[in-house]
C-alpha cells in the first residue's frame, strides 16, 4: 500500500462522536439497541425507481439500500434508516466517556471516522474528533492512503453496506406495520419518526411473520418547484398531519 496521502487516526476517548446524533444501525443492531433500553429513530427518504439507471454507480448504491414503494402513479425507491438515539448522548456512554458495549458496538462505530457512503470522501475537518486524533505517530492507525482504505476498515465498511442491502425490504415492512408512510425526497430532506420502544419491538416481531408487499407512500418536500416537479411525475405529496418531523437536507 502506497503511503501517498496517508491518513492516520488514534481515538483519544473524548466521546464527541457519541453525543448529539443519531447512530445508523443494521436491523439486528437496532433490535439489540432496543433490548438494552435505548430508543431507535426511523428516517425515511425516497427517489424514483429507474431501472435504466442501474448501471450508474451512485444510483446502484442508493437503490441497493432501498425497498420498493408506490406513490400515486409512480414507483419509488424508499430508504429506511434505523438509528439509535444518542441525544444528548449515547445511552451506552459511561461517565468516563468510554463505551460500555465496546465489544458489541455497532458497525458504524467500528468504522468511524471512515465513511460508509463511497461517494463521500474522508474529511478530517468534518469530523468531531479533536486535532490530536489525527497524526502520523507510529502508534496511530493508518486508516487510508492514496485514496484507498485500510483492509480492516474496508471489510467492516462492506459488511455495513451488505447489511443495508439485506435489511432494506424488511425495514420497510416494519415501517408499514407501524403505519409510517411519509418519506422525504432524496437530496431535499428526510422524515423522522420516533416510535415508542415497545411498539417498535412488536413491529420487529410482526414483520418476520408476513411477506413483504409493495407499500403506499406520500412524499414531503421543501420548495414549490420540487413539489410541482414531483406532482408532474404522478407522485402523491403529503397533505395530512402525521407523527413525523421533516428534517431538511443539511440539518
């Protein structure tokens, strides 16, 4: 491995990455998070189902994480992100800022600070880690070099991506059982649901006992021009109150 553009990292145990965020989880990790007494949020985004674009790397990546839905007269890809609530901090973070479930921590925590999305480059300045985390000391871990990822991290990243693909349809089935049917539009925003813990546990169980079906969705967006564009495509926009919150892109 060439050391050109090497990035080295050493966790200093500050706990910054464990506070004030939602932690993306696989389906099994979400169930384990609930079992430990934590809360899980569900974030939803949709985009057009366009099989003719399946050769495009970005579309292939995004659609691989999605289940199929229907809105009005349009077929959609719908991505459901199950995320552990770490607000104001992760429930597994101890008073010493150390992880109480370190050996069983989620994949995204094992991968951090690397990016799971292949189209987002690693940018140390965009991370919450303090400057002393990034260095070139012999004790630091070489996590990337010459735009290539350390093999250990690469294996974890691929495991996370595979879980996204494997879990996509069953996550939508869980949403269907919960009655969640409003999604944001990719690149514009997401809808955020915060289900009661026991209700979500029951939905996990119910989703394993019935076949996955194509669910009906409405879409919520920000901006009149986008609303008009989606309506021209036959997509049904949300016009009723729901228990979700709309989160604009970039927030």
